[in-house]
C-alpha cells in the first residue's frame, strides 16, 4: 500500500462553520491478488460493508507533548506552571497547565471543578477515558497518545485544544490471515487551536438624528484593509503567534467578521488575487454579494504561484446593480505625468512615482430608490463608490498627495457628467491633518502646509493643481461632531482635533488612523456608525499590536449607515 496523507486546518469548528473540521484525504493504492488495484475513493472504511478490502482509520490526541505545553485556559499561550492538585485528582494532564500565577488565581474555580470531576472524562466523540492512563492510550517515542476517533473524518472538540492530533490509516484484507495488509501510514497536525472568534461590534445610531433625510433607501458601507498574506510575515508581526498569522486561520475569522457586519457595500483593500478567486469571492457570493476586483500589476512569487493584492468592492445583489466601473492605475497616470518632466529628471521622477497602487470606482443603481415618484418617472438613483489603497511609505507624502489628487480629478469628471452621490473609502495611509487628508476635506491645501515642502518633482508648485470641487466629509468625524454631546464614547475614541477615530491601524511601532469613509455631504448623511474598539482590545501588551487571535488584520473595519438627503424644493 502506498499512501499520501494530508490534513486540513486543525481548529475547533464553530457551529456555523463546519468546514473547519479536520479531514484526512489519503491516496491509497492497494494491489489485489488478481493483479488489479483500487484507490482510496473505491476502498470503503472498515466496518462499512462486506468488501474484502477496506481502510482502517484511527485518530489520536497527544497527552504529553514533545513541544511543550499550553495553558488550558488561554490556549494561545505557553504554559509556565502546573497545578499539583490537578495531578493528585488525576485530572487529564493537559488541563493542569496554566500560563501564569495570575491565570491560576483568576480561574481557580475552574481548577476546583476539575479536581472534583477528574476521575473520569467522557469525550464528545463517544469515547470514555480514565484520565491519561486509560486503556486506549499508548506511548511512542516519548509521547503519549489517546485514541479519540475512528473514520476518515474527525472534528476537533474543545478537549483537543492545545494538543496535537494524529491519524493512522492501514489497508485491511479480510481474506488474509493477517488482516492488516501493508504498512501503517500516519500524519499529525499542528496544535489544535480555538475556533475563530472575530470581534463583536455594534452599529450605533447617531443622536440626535439628522434632519432633512429620506426614510427610504438607507444603506451601509464598510471599508477594511484585510492584510494580504503576502505581507503577513513573522518578521513584520513578531509579536503575533504563527497560528494567528496563518492565512488558514485568518481567512475564516475575516469571513465571519465580514458576514457579521452584513454591510450593503464593502470596500476591501489588500485582497490577495488568489485568495479573492479561491475564497472571498465564492464565499461572499453565497451570502448574496456581487464583486468587482482590481489587482495591482506587478505580481509576486508566493512559493507555488504568482499573486498580488488589490482592491475589491462587494455589493449586495438585492440592493444594487452595477452600472459602470472604472479602474485607476496610478502607474499609468505617472507615465503620463512623466512626459511633462525634463528628460534628464524623468527617470528619477518615475522611480519616485511608480508604486503600483490602484483604485476601483463603481457606479451602482439603488434597487430600493429613495424617491419612488422619481423612480416611477424613470429616474434612477445612482451612487458612485471609490475604493482605493494609497502608497504607504511615510517618507513619500508627496506621492500620497499626488495619488489622492489624481483620484479626485477622476471623480470630478464623473460628478460633472451626472448629479450623483459619492463615497470615497479605503486605506489612504495618511493621518488626520496630513496634506492628503486636508485635500479631501478642504478641497485644497494651504501652501504653507509643512508636507508641501517635500515636493522634489515640483508637482504642486501651482496652487490650482491641488484643488477640487467635490464637497466631501468624513463619516466618523461628522458623526462625532453630531453626537459628541449625546454620547461620551465618541469623545473617548475619537481624537479631539480632527474628530477622526484615534486609530484604525495598530502595529508595534505605529498606532494611528489611516482609513476613512468620505461622502458627499450635499446628498448623503451618516445616521449610524460602527463602534470603535477600546485600546485594550487591540493592543494587549506593550510592543504588541494587530493581528491577534480575534482581530485578523493590522487594520480595523469602519462602517457607516447612510441616508439620502431630501432634494431641495
């Protein structure tokens, strides 16, 4: 028998995500006496029929781990202490470990219950064990294993968290005096981790409620930088444990988070091209979303294929229909600009401006029109959504400003062709008060703004180059100003000067706001905002940041509910 065994992610499945179970997919070739062969698909499991050839599967959980132990309470932390009373009460070994004296003190009631009930443990898969000395345990190479399941499929339980699982498979020939035909093959998982548990955040109404708004047509819009797996490196996020950083874990957590928000429109950044095709687009399609995607042009080799990140805009099919899309490649704009730069400076200019950032603009038609009378006359309610990811280098503020200005010029052309509400959302990699943030909100930048001093290409020497006619406001700043007196949470979690969130991005060396949802204040008004998290939830220790076991990106999502303004009489 030859076998190739693979196991999917070892993680506790949540009730609404059974796909998180552990599965074994062996390719088994069995040579029969007549010279024919059968593979794993054709070969039944032992006991499932009267066939001569079958496969025997056995699943085991490690009781003593070579690689150390983890805290029973906090399975993401290494154990440093062991409760001696648990050992005396013959509690299952792994439940006796704790990560600190504080943990032991705070969860002493858990240990007391273990001491009282430690004589026998019933496993959820139907096995009854007498602690770690049960008859269905065995030792091998310094490790002790407990049998926990049979069959091709095994779903981890809470009892498995922190342990390693191993599956063994062997071919069975009932026509032979030696039923086990051939070698036993086995494969082990990494430590089983808790089920993904994304943050729970609520949409809170802005009080007092805005005036002069239309009751129909209300919709929610979200922006979220997902942290592409290409950039989720151990070097960049050294404070994050590997299992928290792994895409197999993060993708399920991010998906659950997005589905919990249930936004009508989602502007996502750092969506890796292969993950968009293989996971996000098909999974969100099941939830009723249509997707538009624009990836960057310079792909990176990921080890087995080429991929790159980009911007993806999802919208609910029962709320909106796509009218038109525009793709913005800032590299093309840079090549066009370079034609006006002296030849001897052109190469240096292109080196500075060619950063491969993109923007995606979609024009949608609202299927729930705010003005039914106008809809009856054939007037469609359109809305324009711009989703962008601006360059990140903090030393290139001139490039950020130029990219934002280029995007605004494109949006101006759309606005000139139709009276259309607009949202401009994304990761702008620009803090409140920066030149780019100021340009978006103030329709221009003061010539004395300190960032304008960094303009080696003389792009902004003419004041007219930094002006636009769009009347934009920031959803969170506008919500803060409207509700600051009524809701003290907005005062705590927004900065006092610009009224933006105190942070949307947290890493070991940066904590600040880079993400925004801007809207045309002449036609739209925010009526609810997604609550902002407390600092303690996203930065649990000095020198740490995002991601962690609950937050699977280094950014947080922003979401606002909008209503249309009443048309002037």
